[in-house]
C-alpha cells in the first residue's frame, strides 16, 4: 500500500482515521492491524468494503484479492479514494441499500463502521443479500465495554450504538450469519510498556491533552509516531478475555 501524499490526504473528521499523520498514528495502526489480519483470507476473492472511508484498507486488500469494490456514503471520501487508489472500484451509496447485485461478492469487510449506523440489522441483511453462497463477513468495531465503560450510550458523539462481543454475536446471528470466530484487538508488550510510561494509558495521554487543548510533549509525539501494527495483538475469544479487548473482530459466514 502506498500512502497518499500530504496534499491529497483526506481531512480528519472525528469519524475516520487516515494515514500519514503522526499524531493520528496510534489509531491508524490500531485499525490497520485488522486489515493485515484478514489479507490471507481475501486472497483470490471478490471483496466488498462497505464503509471504505479513506480507502487505505481496501488498497491493502487489493494486493491479495481478485477484485475490490468500495461503497461509502461520504461524497468527499469517495472522490478522494478514486483519486488516491485507482485500482479500486468505488461507489457512493447508503450501506443499508448497497448498490451491489445479489450474490455478487465472496467477502465483505466492514471495519469501524457499524457503530455509526442507525439501522445495524438492515445493514447486516444487506450483507447477506450481496454475498455468494457461504461467503464471509469480517466486521470490526470498538468494544463497548472498554470504549465507553459503564455506559449504555456512546461517549463518541459520532457513534449511534456500540457493541459488546455478545451484542455483536446476536446482531450477526439474528440476520443470517454463523460466527466462525470472535476475536479481540489488544495492546502487545511494547504498547503495554508505553501505557505504563504515560500514567497507565497512552490512549488517555493523547485524548486528555486533545480535550484540554494542550500541545503534546515531543516524547509523546515520538512514541505515538513510532507505533506499528506489530505492537497490537489479536486473540480469539477462546484464548483471551474478549470483554477486555479494545476492538472486536468478528469472522462470520453466511448461511
């Protein structure tokens, strides 16, 4: 994947992350690790990314897949993706009314999007419609239990409904999918060291300063800019406490 040049970067909105911005690097790598994890399972397949945002993830998938089609609601994001990643087919459209034919793709990727949708069940039914046979759906979302702890309503004003692992399992199971695996994204050893260094949480170190309008110290900038996908771990729910994960990653098969 080649990162777009600064002049062609899509503006941050609070809803999506983009590559090439040092202060955004923690969130970018935390999202990127999920794409890296699924690449092998996308090999040789016709893939739809539903809610493709900036387009970097779909571009990663295109290195392995037979074809990659993107759908995003935001016209600015669609125009940017077409410019920055010409290898992709990109449509502007609503995720609960996908502009995609029935039974036309093998795999759907929906990362860090479902928590923004008002009608999550209708979107899952649309995924079932456009998938072929026993096609796969990969869905990631912030874990409600750790992202908005102790709350039923999201802290993030851009989120409509956040999900726990049990919520996500129910959503997918009720609308035509079997859960193949429920996985979680966690801080690996190096990020755990950075958590300890920054008072218990490198996430809070970033957010607290942003909310206070304070500049970051150079050391925090350097630590955040140096984070890579290798600093995150992905574990199955059978091997780790899924409720302690940062993000959830569901692998589901259409039935």
